[in-house]
C-alpha cells in the first residue's frame, strides 16, 4: 500500500480545505476504498475522513427525508420512516453485503463504490480502461457473465455494484453536494455516467466535490414498493439482476409507477421506457410483459450474459405482478 496522510474533518469547510491537497480522497466507511488501496488500484496521497459529518436523518418541510452522507447503511435500513414510507430502500440496503459491512459503510461512500469487475481488480494480469485509460478491456471478450447488457460501450462493460443506489434512482432521490465554490444538487439518476470512451470517469462530481446528503421526496407511492435481487447465492453476492419498483393501481389501471434496475449497466438504470409504457394502462401481466420488453429492447448481451435479458424480463414482471396483486 502506498504511504498516505490521514486527517479527520469536523466540518464541511474543513473537509473541502483538506481535500484540496494533491491526490486527496474522501474516506467514508472505507469498505471499498481501503480494499482498492490494498490492491494498489487507488493510490491517494491523503485521506480525509468525513464520517463525522452529516450523520442525521431528518424529515424535510416538504414531507420528504434528508439523509446525511455519513449515515451508516445499517442505520438507514433500520430507520422507522424508511421502513414504512420507503420499504424498497430498506430492502435494497439489507440485500447488500454483510451486517458488519452495512454497519461500517456510509451512504455517501456507497454511492461512490467502484465496479466489482474481476478484470478491474486484476492489476497484474488484465487490461482495463477504467483502471488505466486507453489500455483496452479484457472483459468484453473474457468471462463476462456478470457484466452489462444496457448502456455499455466498446471501452467498458462493467456494472455498478450498489443495491442502495438502484432504490434511490427509483425514488427520485436528489444528491446534495458541496465544493469550495458553493453547493448544488443533482438528481441521483444523473450522478453516475455511462462509460462511453472514458469509463474511468464514473460520476459528474467535480474535483474535490463532497456528497453531503441524499434527499428523498415525499412520495406516497413509495410506501407500496419493494426491491428484489437475483444473485448466485443467498447472501454476500452482487446482483445478477435487481429490480426496485413501486406501483399505484386505481380501478385496474396503473396510476403511477417507479422502476429501476441493478446489475445491468454502468450506473443504476432507471427504467423510463417501461414506466412510460405502464402509466395509464391496464395493470395486467400482459402489460407488464410489454413494458419489460420495451425497456430491454436495447439490451446487447455479451458472450456469457445473454441469460440476463430473460432474467430481467421475468424479474420485472414478477415484481410488478406481486405489487399489483396480479396473478403471476
């Protein structure tokens, strides 16, 4: 591991000042960043611990919820308002990692965790454009069973690993950011970017910019929501496919719906095509099948992951049918 300095910030301004040092990185729970440093994929010269900042969960004046970036994943999953008003978020967090990791990881750090592509971690033996721009991608023609079927590029086919971020994408969450020049907000669906020609650039964060909080809108629909994760084993495995969904049915028709997918793309995938196909239409299995087909029409499988298209289709339909009370 490369030598580095360490400082613990006690205020946002202090964190921003400390992070202005060359090659500095913010440190949350360290459940991903420290692993990457150990593997020499990340080599920061300075770590700025921000776990003492933004550790509250508060209701907003608009009836939503503001979640500090330093809140631990386990704390958020167990919060009574999250469990009752946004159950898909609680279930998504509990579907990820182990209890020990959830009790260490922070909300801000979870959003910025990096792909679990095995070629990305194979520093000595594999080419990876995300790790070293311009080097090439051995995953595209390698063992790519877990890789992307939507939004990938000829430079990168990695997927985003977060379960929590999939639920936040479906819930219309907003990310609060701070930088030396001021503060701003960004829809969570715009925080992460697709790989294009530069997969090493994973978010729209500016250098030194700090995630301070996540805000959930008041969304009554979300009280009737869920998260389903399909993986190779029952625990401690990343998603092959995951679905975060909420649906409101009135008089047999879809009044409103939220849908996002995990394990399919370089970012949490908001299923806007499926949502558009569903709104105002009948809440039937046939309609759910058509919506899933619309969303997955652009899917492009690799050698080993064509099964994901059918798996995603079936999971979307099953989740929507369960929520809508439609026989499946």
